[in-house]
C-alpha cells in the first residue's frame, strides 16, 4: 500500500523536474518528504519567489501525465560523478556515501542509486510510489518559498527552498488550509498587535514582549486563572531568594561551568 510519505517524496521529484523545465541552469540538492508535504532545496541563478509557484505547479501537473513509475538503478561513484558533473551539491553527497562505505563491510555499504520517472533522473535512496497515478493531482499545492543554507550550515551557500503541501485527498488538503488560516486569525502576535497588548523592541530582543498596561491586566488574569486551577489540584506556591551563596552553585555544578557568566556580589563574610 502506498504511504503518504512516498507520495510526498515522489512529488518532490516532480517539483525538481518542473523547476528544471523553467530554470535549466538550476542546481538541485535535496528534496525530502516532511510533515504535511515536501520541499526541495535548489540553487538558482536568478531570484525565484512565491509569484513563480503557480507556473511551476502547472508544469508539475502537466509532467505528471508522462510519469508512470520510478525506475531505480545502482551505479558506481565514478558513474554518478559523471552524471552530476557540474553540480557540487550532488557531488558532495556522492563523496560522502563513498567515504562512509570505505569504513563499512561490504554487506553494510550504502548503494548509490538513481531513480528515473519520465525524462527526469535524480540521485536518491528511494521511497517513492509504485504507480504515479496513485497521487491525486488536486491533493497537493506549492506553498511558499524560503531561504535555507546547504546542509543547514550558515557557512554554506544560501539556497532557495520550495515548500509543497500534499495529502491523500483534496478534502484533506482543503481542511488543512482552512485550519491554518483559522490559526493565523488566532495567532497571539496578530491579536496582541491589534488589541495593543504588547510591543517589541530591538533593544530588548526578538521574542521578548513588553506588555502595555492593558496587556499586563490580561496577563495577570491569566496568571490568576492558572493559580486557581493549581490550587484545586493541591499545588502550593513557594518563594525563594533571587540570590544565594556560592556554595549552592558549587554543589549543583553550575559554579565551575558558569561562574564567569553569573552575576555575583562580593561582601564581608
């Protein structure tokens, strides 16, 4: 039975193929299945944004008519390098597989595999649908574009990540989109700004709200509600000092690790 992960990963391949139809100089990297969909990280030679997604998605659906299944093939590292010559990202992946295999016995080595559907071939471990017709073409959509560093390392190239959403049925996709839109309306950042409950300052730092008088009243009401619930379940409040003798931190092990970062006061004993 085809899994949703296989559908999502297969659609990542379809996305990559469609991208190359529009941007033949683009360099493909990795395209996994993720929760609610898939993505593919790509190095473009020109700017690609959300406005370009509709055309890419249209090409995906057109290409899907020519895709039937995925044909897998094992090849050597040297053969793979010839195929992906000019793509430093794929070459890096091939080198890593080869290096890992050198340290492993033959029965544990990872094969280098290519998967082809239609006229598109990609370096991939597998995990696709057996029959492409199992994917409902109205149950996916390209979602958004974001930036992502190659391999998640800020010292590497910045790539363009194209996200897609994919489900078994159109009804599931529509339900997810509706839930996400409703969640945006309930987002505390949106509500807080609209009601004037808190603000932010670059001098304080991101994610650190400064509550207005109105926001402070709401915050206090929430705290009071939480405390009333805790009391019903037998919780008791305690208050402890904000400072303590160094002995406590030495016992806990914090002193040796963080003494240079702690705020401490020297006084007469």
